[in-house]
């Protein structure tokens, strides 16, 4: 009824005949409305899936890439690099290879203070009217409390729950962002109804007035809620991440997950333990929250936990709560170990190149690694054998063929051994085994032994703060194939590098990976068995 008072809905109507009279049509489609609680507040959903409205919609184009926290961080990083440039001239390479440039004003080269703000549109979907022709597909039926009598309402604005709403609104919000950048020279991004903005402290009031005036002129209402509509500040919560730009001019950007989000998860975990009950909705809530906490810029240490909860939403009923409790405690330990991320633009921007390879023949597994730093010209080659006790452990868990484990082991070994070199760098790992690369990218595998390697690899992001990219390299082009077969000197000669011994590091990692009696990993064994029988995706 509040939405009726605000003009978002029309009605209520007592009969279908009244609806037909208002619509001027004999045919219409009813959808059910239901409520979910989000952060203690009710959010209404119009079930366009159940009524097949979503099934009748086809998108003929794709949404542009959403400007998430990775985008905002890259934008801040670009600002920092420009301000710290020794030359007044600044160049920026674009995705298509073209380069744009200009001159940095002297005021920006004197280390100005920067501030950040997130502007939020109020009831974003509801501000967009639907076409007259779509109204017959936007009829809602609800039952009046007390009497249970069905009542009908007609949607006037974009319904929350329709696929078409997502596509339509994102086009609109991206258009608003484009106008703000072009007309008002706003520095910022757009993520659905959130507009994260970055501005020099001295011009924050002008920037706020500019974008607010633009929205008002176009008839858009932005949130006045004190919790959502804060002024520009040195530190601000943006898209679930607390971003600090105090030292942006000095080359540093600090990021950490919003404390309330972490506390929300821990509180939910405690409630589940007390009730000893785990539902599909619980799995979905946890997965959704974790999904916002893992990204390139924030690291992927939570990615495996995120993946497991996504699969548990489909198989929650088949997993004993004792196993779920182990998962909750393990995830909580990951949350406790998360450190703020420091992006330092004063470091080296050229990506570090790491080639890895492995071989498994006659029951013996070997690995090879080649590291090339284009910024210094340094190159190192290493190789060796995977200890027999680890090979036997893998075979006991996964069967005789364990080449994928060996390939993933080589990638993990390289990241751990070169932690000091990798720290706060962009790193491209070249892998020639698609199964290993897929498992590392998606944190997904039916093999618990491979999952343990995957988790160890992503946990490295907490200590090295690097941004890792895993790329395919065919075996004939992979120089690491040489050291994986004992030809270390040949590989070193090709790249004018040196041979190094990483045997001690390989031994330490092998000991860690061979231990599976840790209760914190017991849930993976259980859930891997469930997934292999019923859910091949994991």
C-alpha cells in the first residue's frame, strides 16, 4: 500500500474485471509477490520467473562490464600514477591499444588531498516507468492480511524480479554516468544504482553540487539516508569495501572489506550453530556475501569457500550439519586472516612472467619453473621431483593419474618460492594444463587433493598482495617444459638466466599438502563426494 501511495503501483483492485477495465485488455499475466529479509529490512520481489515473464524475455545484446571495485581501484590507481608522474605529460593506454594523453596541471602535482563518496539513487528501479504495452504483464496478486481475500495491483515501474528490469536499468544508470563524466567532469564509476566518486578535497563541494544538480534536472531522486548519502571523505564504504584515499597522492590506496559485512557473516555462523540447522537460503546468503568479498583487487583467498557455499545451496539437505559446522569454522578462520590490501603505484607496473610445467611418467612426477622479470631482465630456472610421499598421497585420493595435481603444484611452488619478487606485482602465470588452470581460476574440482592446492595458491594473496592472471601456453611454446624434464641448463641458456635450487621450498609445500587429517578440511572430503555423485560442476 505504501508503494501505491508513492505511485509505483496502481490499485488495489477487487476483481479481474476491474483489472481488465483499467488495462483496456482482456488478457494479462499475474505474478506473485514475496518478501525476503535483507539486513533486517524487508525487500519485496515480484516473481517473474514463476509467471514465465522472464522466460518470454530475450536480450539481443550483452550488458557492458559492470564497474565494480576492481574498476574503482583501477581509476584511483590511474589518478595516483598521474599525480606522481615526474613528467607533466601523462599517457594512458586504452584497451584497444590506442594511447591518449595530456598534461597534468601543476595543482595536481603538488600532492593534493583526495576524498571519496558513494552516491546512491533512491528506490532506483521504482523511478523508471514501464511502457503502456507492458502493463498487462505487470499485474500482481496478493492476499489481504486478515481476510485472505485476493487483491490485484498493476505495476507502474520496473519490477524487482524481472530480467528485463536488470538490462533496462543498467543501460539507464550507465547513461547517467556518461552524462556526469562528460558534462560535469565527474571522476567515478557506476554499479547499478551506486555511483562511487573520487575527487580532490578542495573541489568536493562543487563535485557534489554538480552531480546532484544533474540528477535533479533529469528528475532523478538520490538517497538522503545519512547511512547512504555521506559527503566526500578520506575513507568511505564503496560497494562493500572500505576504501581509503588519504595517501593517494603519495601513491598508496588502502582497501579492506567493510567490517559490518564480516561481522554479519560471523553473527550468521553463530546463529546457525545455535540452531544446528542449515537451509538453502543460508547457503545463498553466505555465498552472495562472500562473492562480494572476492575479486582481483581484494584477492581470492575466499574463492573456494564461495564456491562451496554456491554448491551447498543445491545440496544443503544431503550434508550433515557437523560437516557444515566444519565449513563455517574454516570460513571464519579465513575471514580472521584477511588483511587490508595496499595498492602501491610506486612499484613496478610491468607484469612478472612465470612459466610452469610438470611431467608424470613411470610413477614419478617432476616439475619445472621459469621466472622472467621484464623490468630488470632477471631470469631464473628451477626444477625437481615431487616427493614420492606426496605422489602416493595424491594417488590414494585421486587414482593413478595425477598429472593435474603436479601441474597445479608447480604453479603453487612458483608463487610461494618467489613471494618477495611477486609481492604487490601483477603476475602472469603461464600453464599448459587446462584442468589445472581451470581449477585454479574457478576454485573448482572433484578432487580434494587438487582443491587443497587451489586453496593454498589463493591464500598466498594475503601475504603477497599480488594480482595474478592465469594464462594458457601450449606445451611446444612452454619453456618450463625443459626444466620439468631435467634440462635446467638448456632453459637457462635460452633466456640468459641462472639455475636456482628450490628443493627446500618444494619439500615444505609437499609436507603441507600431504596432511589431510586436519578437521578444517574434512568438510571438503565430504562435500567432494556429494558433488561427484550429484553435481559434476564442482
